[in-house]
C-alpha cells in the first residue's frame, strides 16, 4: 500500500481566507494550501489592508468586520477564480473605498456577470472597465444594506458562495433564491465553513433553493484545512489504472469536499474503495469497466476520468459537464483534442464527452495553461510512456511540486520511475520548471 499526503484544499483555503478576513479577531488557518492561487488571494488581502502573517504550516489573519483598511487599492487576482470572485465581493462590503480588480488574460475570459449583476442589485457601485461581465472591474464601496436576490449559478457555484459569505457583512442579511446550480457540493463546503466561523445559513423554499443569511458578522477561529480532494483524485485514478493500492489520510467520511465522490466513479469502474473517518483507500486489479456517468456535481474531476477512459473495457460517457467549458480553458474540448492526438476516438456535445477504448500513443499534451489538464494526463502517462506537456509549469496554480511528487509516487507504484518516459515535462524530468 502507498500512502500519499495530499496538499491542502484550494477551495477550502480560499473560503477560509475570506471568512478569516471578515471575522472579528485573529484566525489561524492550519496547513493551508501554498500555491499560486492561494498566495495570490493572500496578497490580495494584504493589498486591501488586511494583516496576513504566513508561516510554514499556519497563516494568521486579523479580521476587519468593517471592511478593508485600505481606502484605495489595485488588486491583481492572477489566474485565481476564487480570488477574482471572492475578493471584489469582500471589498464591496466595506464602509468606504475605491478598489480596482484585474486578472490574467485567462481569468479575464472567464465570466463574472451573474455575480456582478447581483452586487449591482444590492446597490454596489460597480463598473467593468472593458468587456461587460469580465475583469477588470472597479468598485466604489459604501457598505451593503442587504435584501433579496435571484441568482443563476448554473455556470459556477462560486457566484453563490461569494454572496453567501457576503451576507453576514450586510446590514440586514440576504435572502437568495437560486434558479440553477452547478457543483452543488461546493455550496455544502461553504455552509459548513460559515458555521465554523459562527454563522448559520437556513435553506428552504421550493426545491430547497432559497438561502437566508443572517447579518451580524463572523467570529474568528482556528481552522484546519483538509487535503484537496480533487488533487487526491489523480492518485486514486492512478491506483485504479495500474492495479495498485493508494491511501490518502485525513480525507475520509465526513470530508467537506464533494470531489471525494470521484472514488464512487472508480468503484463503478471496478475499483475497490474503503473509506474510514480518517482516510480513503482505492485498490484495483487495473481492469476498468466503461460507464455512463453524470459528473455535474464533481465536474473538476472530469478531466481525470477522461484521461484514463481509453483504458476501460467499454465506452466512457461523461454527461452534464457543460460548465467545464468556462473553466481555465474549455476542458471538454481540451480533453477531446488531446485524446484524439493520442489516437483515441472521441465525440463531444454541448455538455458531454464520450471516449472509446483504445491503446493511447504518447504525444505532447496541449495544456491550454490549465493545471488540471496536465495532472490528469500525467495519470494516463503511467501506461503511456513518453508523454510531454507544452506548459508543465501551470501546475503551480494548485500544486507547485506536482511533477516531483507524482514522479516519486509513480516510482513507488510501478517500480520503473516517472522521470524520462513516464512523467516527462518538456526538458524537465519529473520537476517543476
């Protein structure tokens, strides 16, 4: 059995940073993820005037319930969707201030409109400087009264998360009616974490789609960040693909992250899954069955399944993942294009992809600057030696040491190493450029 210690969750770290910044007092985040996204979020908080002290295994954030200390700031959100969506929402709740937010070219392409339209409905003075509904944007903060909203979160659950976390910072609270919601388990993460910081959101109405968020603010706390379930998925998939056994500790029953549900997909394909309160283990013979699966709620793991799908005994059809077209790249087409270059027959539709069994040949993976494309196809590389990547370094977004860690892991799993051959990043064997 191979035991893998996975870095902290990006989603949980980002939410914890927002909640700690909004809380009354100093919060300590234990074992936060250190990556380009989370470092960018922390630097954004610092630019807004929040006190953030980063130590190796703990970050300390002094909250400001009244909003940013800086009355003017220019914040660069890098590639981080949580940074680009959560920080403007946090700043908008401040009593006064003028704040400009911008992001990378990749993040500028990703949509913001449902969130910024909701903020405008609440009376926020917000202006997009270029394309409507996209970064860059400017906010003139003057506090938020609160009230009722209707929100379409069919593109991203992050819109709803941002507004839920905003609610306690408004004068009267929020009542949010959601008409569509993708990646629903991420909302459960948000609600559980808000509870840890002292806020209880109630949910009801038709379809349980009405969220009532009380005013009153947050209280500071010490909060431990659980391992990233999406990242763990690469290692679980590797076990299923190679006929080995992998255990990830500190990620078991009761974990916040819905992406741990990916192990149920692997179970349907023939892997054995054992889950305790403290860990999750996946073991396999290496023989995988085809299946049809709805991945709407765990769409970040779609590329992982797509990458191992050719090794299944029958077709793999992944449905209801249209939202993956507006992630760091169009992930449906990125997966399809790379699989076709590997000699695999693939068909796609607006929100689905179907992959036929085959014998993949090595190729250079077109990453589109997307960390999940690199890490997913690294798993396929365990059985297709010679894979390369046009931008291996984009893994810094969530897992800066991925190439090194996966190379070490692959050597344990296969006994043949994962440097030149199994996990080769253009000019770099198993290392992050």
